[in-house]
C-alpha cells in the first residue's frame, strides 16, 4: 500500500521531487461505488464495503494537463497515464503500443454504412485487447507488492496476463475453462504462465478463481484488482478519438463478455467530453453492445427493459471468448448503453461465422468470433436502420483470428492438387475464369 | 452447512468465515438469517435489503448460483457448502 499512497501525497514544496507529478502523472483521486456513491481511497478493494457494488477509479479531471493526444513525449498507453491508476514509472509500466483505427470502405459499402472505422486490437502482442487491462492491472499488482499474478479467463486474458507478468518477472496462474483451443493456450505456455483448468464453463472457473483469490497470495487481475484492471480498457477510446481528430463518431460497437470493455468505453467517453477533447458540435456517440445469441444475458435485459441481469446457466456457441453467463460488469454496461441512447444486439452463430468471413474478404483482417459477432451486429443494425447511411461508426475488433482457428465456418474448398511432372492447369484456369472481369483494357501480363 | 465469506464481508464479521451451522435441510433465507444473527449488530444489512438479498451479493450452494435454483427459497442440505461473494468479483 505504501508504494501507492506515497506518490499520491500532496507535493511538499520543500521536497526535492516537488513539481514532479504525484503518482507518476496519474490524476486518480480514489475509488467510487457505482451503486451507492460511497467514496474510498485507492485501496485494494473490488467491491464497496457498504453495498458490495462495483468500484471505479475517480479522477480530478480539472488537474489533467494533456490534450487529446495525452502526455507529450509519451507513447502507447503511457500517453494516457493521467487517466489511469497511479504508478511510479508510467512510461515503463504502461509501455504498450497503441493500435490503428482502420478505415473500412469496402465493408462500409457492402453494409450501407456511411463511414466505418475498425479499432484493430488484433495487432496487440497477445492478439487481443486484453493486453490493455492486463498491463494496467499487473502494474498495480507489482506496485502493491504482489508476488504472483492470476486471472480468470475465457481465453484471451490468459495470454495477456502471462505476458504482463513475464515482463515483471512474476509467476502467472491463469484459470481457464477446460478445453480451450491451442491459440489461447500455446501463448500462455510460451510466456511461462501456469494453466489452471476448471471443468465446466467460464462462470465456474471464475467462481473458483474468486475462492483462490481469498485463499492464496495471488493477485487476480480481474478479481481483486478489478477496478484498476477495468481502467485499461478505456485507452482504446482515447486512441480512437485522437485518430479521429476529436470528431466523435455517431455509434461505437463493442463486444460484451463481462461488460467491462463497454462500461469502460462509456466512462472514457464521458471523461473526454468533460475534458473538452471531443470537438464541439460532434455527436455524443451511442454505445452498441454485441453478444452472441448463445450467451446474451446483457442483450436480453436491454430488450426487456430490465435493470437486473438474469444469468445464462449454460452458454453455448462459437464465441467462446464472450461466453460469460453471469457478467460481472453487466449492470454497468447496461446502464452505459441506455444512457448513451445505444442499443444491444445478439447475432446467431451462423451470422458470427459469416461476419468473420465478410471482414476477411472485404478488409483483409482475420478476427476470432468476438470480432465476427461485432461485424454481424453491424450488418443486422444497418438492416434495421439503427446504423444509418450517413453515420460514422467505430467497431471494436478485440481478438485476432489465430486465437480461435476454425471458427469461420464451413470448411473451405480442399487444396487443388497438381501433378509435379505433368501439371494440368485446366481446373485452375476454370477457377480464374469464375473470378471478376480484369480491369478495362486488361492488365499487362504475361505475369 | 458451512459458510464461506469473501474478505469484504469477513471484515464486518470476523470469525464467521468457515463457520459450521449445524442443522437439517432448510431454505437459504433461513440459513442467511442464522448467519446474520451470528454476526455483529448491523451485519444483517450487509446481506439483506429488507427481506430481499442485497443486489450485489452472490450466493452459491455447492457451487451453484442460487438464482438458478429458486433464490432465497432454494434448499440447503445439512452438508452443503455456501459461498457469499460480491457479484462483481471477476468475469
Ligand atoms: C476477444 C474478446 N473480446 C471481447 C471480450 C469481452 O470483454 P469484457 O469482458 O471486457 O466485456 C473478451 C473477453 O472476455 C475477449 O476475449
Ligand atoms: Zn456502494
């Protein structure tokens, strides 16, 4: 605790460090309960002692110095250290490069959306956006003297946690449901993480991890450190807004697992609005949550106008990374969607698989099913009219295709076989001729 | 029935974690009233809002969320394990 509370002290002008930003740039002032409003210090707590509600980090926004691009001279997540939990050396602790916001004109045209931007977190080091919250949570764990790091994961947080722990020389214990694909587990092994399997689905894994967090000296990034962990996911929005020059989009489409990414996006939008980082006159973005049909407790609550979320006992379907039947941040996500004038949508497995193929075919990006879920929702909401032809839309691609190979649907055609001595090119020629016309005037060739 | 409390609850009722509540089968409501009565003054309000369970408290009987088994009316057997965990812990 000393490591945290010390840098947060008000600066004493007689100290040699006076003038150095406390907490290594962070403007965090405490935790606040989203349910009852109770204020706490920046303690190691994941639930409000008064009401057990979720705690989130509060900031002194009036003290923020950086503009839309964050701290001058800093790079990656460290640019936004003022709006992240305090650490002594943010440039080291938050050394994770930002990701591109890609214009997607071919997909936009096919779907009938005015302008579509893809926040491409598939390029992060372990292939998913989870590198963001894992970096922030592990930095807290280390600052608070944790000897071992842990997580409960549907698959992607596992590698992200193992990576962040490896950089700090700490062992990582990743709790996962039984039977995850190699794309999720191989990186964990390579990064030196210890895999702990729990039979049954993610919710069981999560409960066992919560018991482990009580019984063992392991700092679980998304359990004990959850308020800090969740802050990492805000950074995707800061980067997006900067890439758009402060012109907020009309809609932001986000996949929902526990709901933490969407809830964090909502907080980040509010912060940037309060900071004046959003250009005057640009829209207040509506948040759209996307969850697969086989596990859609947040979407169902939204549709029925409920404020409480009924858990799904047995999540099904191809989108394993989103298969959280009892979403811990579901109520916050639900409130953020409603407050922004957004909506929630749940495509079928077939639509999710088609979404993966559409994105690959039109924009050359290979995503795991969380991305297919988002693309499927884009198609469905363009059809329903919620995404309009004049809209500027940002969609989050949160996981790379290699994390869950084999998810894109019906097997592709088998490879063509050619005789190594007397190759017969007629089949190949027939396939070529089935393809679109060459450009007018023909190409140059022979190639 | 053995009751396990997450640390955020344990701080308000030291000594209750892992406590055995002997007795035959009953409802979760009855068990939690006994747990509340065994804690210090005011501890009941950590578990209940009036007659209802607190919104952000998750209760598991032998690993199963009571929202799947009938809520406070769910039955708890004599040798059940009951876990009280904040609903926001994880995911
Ligand atoms: C690829 C991917 N996208 C989205 C999510 C959902 O994130 P959250 O749990 O923050 O809602 C997950 C996580 O579980 C994930 O692995
Ligand atoms: Zn509270």
